[in-house]
C-alpha cells in the first residue's frame, strides 16, 4: 500500500531537508548590498563541514599515541603551530614543535616536531617520513571518537568578500583556517545566529579595516593559539549575546582598533578576553565561568 503525504507535510519535509543541508566546499560571499539595503544570505541551518574522516586509516596504536602507518599525501606536515591539524570529534589537536631541538640542530628554518612520547594530550606532529602522529586529548579514550582532518589547503568555511551583508543561520566547522574569515576594507558586516565549531584557526576573524557586528552566535572548540575570536589590524567589531567555550587559550583576542563585547556567556576557557597593543575594548553584562 502506498501512502501519500499531504501537501503541507511534504512541504515541511522538503524544508527540513533543506535546513539540514551539508556543504563540503567553502562558501565565498562576494555580492554585497548598500547601507540602506544590505544583502542577506539566509543559511536556513546550512552546515559547512570541510572535515575528512580518517578514523579508518591504518594506524599504529601504542596506548594513547596513534601513528599513521604511512604518510598521508593529502595531509602533509604543517609548520604553523598556531592552529590545530586534526580533530577528535569536536576537540582540536594542536600541532607541536620541539623548539629546543630545532635550535640545537643549528640549521636555519629546521622544523622538528615534538616526539611522540613527549606529546601532551591533544598534540600532534609528523615523523621524518611525513607520517602524522597524535596523542588522544583528555576526555577522549583512544578509539572512542572520530579522527577528522581539515582540508589540505588553508581554507576557511565562509569567506566574506564584500560589504553591507547580513549572514544568518550557518554552522561552519573543520576548516583548516577560520570558520568565518573577513579580510580587506569591508563594512556593514552582520553575523546572526551563526556557529563556528572546531576550526583549525579561529572561529571568527576580522582583519584589516573590517567593521562587523555579531549577534546571538556560538564559537567553540576552535584551535587557534590566539582564541575562538581574533579580530586584528584596524578592525572594529561588536559581539552581542554570544556564547564562547572550549576554544584554545582565550575566548576573544583583540588586536584591532575598537571592540565591544556585551551580554556574552564565556565558559570553559583559560582566558576570557586578551587585549594586545592599544586596542580599545568595551565590556558590559558579560558572564565568565572558567
């Protein structure tokens, strides 16, 4: 017997499917509007996930240290230890270099990663042959989660390359670079109800002379040594009613021109707000629970 859904049910089903759309390539927004009539990109719950599951690769497993049995050409050694190079489910795994060994080598530009037996939980490196290794992070028993690598190129999930645009209802995760990345002289940027989870560098990052307002958003588990948010150069930004948690180091890192953080919830962070240089930061109504 074939059952036919009523038209309104079918429409609801299609809407739900669209709301759960998963995109595997970066989203570049380059068509803005005007101050009087800004463009709007309504994500409708779109998830941009650039991660690649490598859990089933051939691993050599010694206690909580796993080493790839052979080099992974799609994930070669990365020198930049500012960011995470893997994720265990949502948790970033940081790249770690042995600076003392590099200095002792006497070779300019020599890159030596922390040896497997010296890794701290949640750190990773590469062998001389290019095979990666990592130690499982705290709270994740070996084999209990998915091992996810970011894309091979330094890509961000969402790149905003225009002015006067509102971006809503998007989740950005597992980028090698930022969840939401904004460069150049961009003004009138507004992010509403976005989520930036488990990206290699920051969840949200404004550069140069960007002017941006972020409302009701969640930034968590991002791997940058700066913080979940890093707004730098001469950027001017505001964050209102946002939640930040489980990012490496700080919730917010500001090295820009002027910033305001209002009614935000910050928890499970080593630091709440880090201010560098002469950046001006206004704060009010925020709750920080370490």
